[in-house]
């Protein structure tokens, strides 16, 4: 079933909270609507679903990769040139730790930056339905509505205090 | 304390526009019409002078390590100040310090200076010897020859990438605001970086988490870099120098200098268009930290020094003479007074600490102290040309800076200003989203006759 996107622009946070409640009552699932804001409101302010994320996986995987590469460089090169000096162990752990620490950090940093871009679904060159007033303090409720429910949804948004409606 | 504040008629808190729309207009107005064009030109000229000084130094080749001592000192000064300045943003974010909001971006903007850190490291890699001929913990296996250089490159590069990542992610919502409201060319390249930002709860959560992660990594990386730099560029060049406290001293003195660099910058910005955003709170709170770091400077220096002073073995005497009482004795005295004694004696007084000028002046003194501290360490260490041995056999003579050294120093100061000024033309210098969050979560209330600020901390 084709869906269209409709955006209601609000000034008051209370109206947005009411809109979320009404949308749920109207049969919309949590994934069918989203809140847009220029300010990071505390999670759950509008009764919206608390967003889950997997960002923590990225630094973890990056750190493991960085550590492995650093281990490969340090241990691999020493094992490739097996020269025992003064009866000491072939692998000298303390110097290796420095490179491995830096490798781990480097991997974690690069993966975190990539993770933020990936998890934020960026870059997205087509912003879709949007209103520039959102970064000025207004709030947006973005609804993915079936074509036949579009009129009803628009009416719902107006009833809950939307100052402006945009559709696509 | 209240008396001290009121007696100066200074509002402790910033006076921000009252609505999000007004705040957005004001912040983006400052962004689209940046000040300091004259300073940008002057700093550009200083950079050119620095490049000329670098060319003069380069013409002498890499073989004379002593000639590169001041260059190394200035380089480490750069790492200790500009590279450490974003730490205040990181630390106050992690501890949820409310007063940070107007100054976090000003601190993070110093991450851009990482470009200069990477560029200036390149000749040092050529000047530093491989592991042969110096006391080092790297084992003398064929594959280890260039590990000191490798660890330096990995550390500085990692720190720079982390800094840029931190700045980019933290600025993304504000770049979106610039995209939406700054007309034409004024929105700049930065707005392009915000492509796709709509401000969904999911995006906000990712930004918050990303900034937290990268902030922690930045702190971890900075400490690691100071360990590697102090070991590879100082300790291992001086025969007989074994001091586990020194890398910690190096990191702590860097945090002190980074904070001082930021407070001095805040003072300059307050006088140039950011007065409403930078009030007493933004100077008084870092002032307390500066005083603590001044005491920590002494504690860490003393902890290392007392072992050498009472040990008095030949290696210990050699180290003391090389980096404290020998060729760089004058620099050591200046460092001692400007990093510890003078700022502590200034900031221990309430009227000085609870003011705007006091912490700014103390910061300028600390920066002078840190520069001379790095000179006494790195100029001293680079002057030692002895290969191997268990102690410094001949204490080197004092070498005064030449024209090339002075030009490089001027160039680095110019470079920091130049890159910072370019940065504030690409990214807003105020963290708009955090200021708006502050507006949302802050309320002034009255308890009987007193006026208090109630701050919401949702997490």
C-alpha cells in the first residue's frame, strides 16, 4: 500500500505529545511517525518510542580490529625476524602494548565516526518533507500515512494544534 | 561568595536571548558575520614568517639534533595547549556541568589545530634517532628500529582524527541550523556537512552517544600521546633518565596549559562580541580548576624531583643538570614560577578567582610557564648528543634561540590563531543545540527572598 508523508508543524511541546497519543489511537504504529526538533528534548518527552541504537557496537568492533592489526604488526614482525637477544622472550610485551593501545584507540575512533554517520542514516541528500522553522524552536510531527487515510491524518494534525501542514 | 560576586556587579550567568528563535538568530548572526578579519590577515602573515623560519631550520638538515631543540619544544607546547584545550568540553560534558554550555564549542574548535600538530611532527620524525644509541624500552630487533616514530605518528594522528570527529559530530545539529537559516554563501561548507539532519529523536540520541564516546577516546588518546611524546622525545634521549612519574607530570601540565589556553581565548572572545554568552561562571569555574592544576603541577614535579635530588647518583645528577639546573636553568625558573607559584598565589584569593580578568591573566602566565617548561625539557634533551652510556657525561652548554627558532615560535602562535579563525567561519562558535537544551531545562525560581536556578538533568 503506497504511503505519503505528511508533516505537522507545532509550536507547543504539549500539542506534540497529544498528537502522538492521538496517532496511536488512530491505529498508527510507532514506526509510522517521527518527531523532528531543533532541541534535544529528554527521551520520551512526547510519549514517543525510545529510540534504540547500536552505536556501541561500532567502537567495540573498531577497537577489536585496531587491536588485532596492531598485534599482527608487532608480533608478526618479531616472529618474522626471530632473533633472541640476551635470552629474553621473543615477544617483548611492554613495547607492543603501546602500539596495541594506539591501534585499539585508532580503530575505535574511526569506527565511532563511521558509526555515527551510519546510525544517523547520513548523508541523506533528500530531506523529504521538512520545515526550516524546526531548527528555530518549532517541532514537527512526520507521519507516513496511507493514501486513503491522508485526509483524516491531516485533520488530526490540525485538531491537535498544527500551525502548518506539508505533504509529499 | 555571593558578596564577592555582587560587589563587582557582575552577573554570574550568561544573559542569553529568551526564546529559541531569538537565540538561533543571534548565534547564526555571529556565525554569518564573524569578527576578526584583521586578525586573520595578521595571523596569516605570522604563519608565513613561521614557514620562513622552518625553511631556515630545514636548510641545516636533520643531523644536528641540538639545532631542533627549540622547534621540538614549540611543537610540544602546541600539543600541550591547543591539543589539550578540548578536554574541558569533554570533561564538563561527562560530568554534566551546566556552565559549560556557552564554551564547549570554543573548546572543541581547538581540535582543528590538530592539522598543525600533524604537519609539524613530520620533520621531528627525521630528527629523532631510531632506537640504536639511546636508552629505550624498545628491544633491539631489526623490526623495531622505527617504533618510536611509529608510535608518535599513530598517537598524534589518532588524536587529530578523534578531535575532528568530535567537532564534526557535535556541530552537526548547528550546521543544520546554518543550512536552514543562513542565506547564500554565508552558510558555508559546514552546512553541506549537515546534509540529511532532520532532528529525529534517533539522530539526537546518536549525536549524544557519539560525542560521549569520542570525548572519552580523546581524553584517553591525549594521555597516551603525552606518554609517547615525553618518552620518545625526552626521556630516551638522555642517558640515565629513568622516571616513571615524568609522563604523568607531562600529561597533567598539558591539561593545565590546555585549560589556560581556553580561558585566555574565552577572555579574548568576551571582549570581541561574545560578552552575553561568557559571564562570570565561564571564568570562575575554570579558575578553580586552574588553581587545582597549579598545585598538581608542583605535586607531580616534586614527586619526580625529590627522588633525583636525594638519589644523587651520576645518572640522576646528569638528568637534573640537563633539564633543570644546566643549559636550561633560566627556562626552568620561569616555568616554576609561571606554572606554579604565580598562578597559585593569584588564584588563591577570592577577589581574583571570582572574577573575569583574574583567571584570564593567570592563564596567560601559565601559558608562558608551559612554553618555558617545554623549552627546559626538550631543548635540554635535544642538546644531549651522547650516544649510549649510563649517564650524561658532558653537560651541554646553553644554546640561545636563533632567528629560525623565533620565527617558528611566532608561526606556531599565528598558526593556532589562523586555523581557529578559519574554523569559526565554517562551524558556529557557540553550541546552539546545547544552549537551547539549557534554555529548555533551566528555570529561575524564588525560594523566599532568594533567587535560585533550577536545572533539569534528565539522565
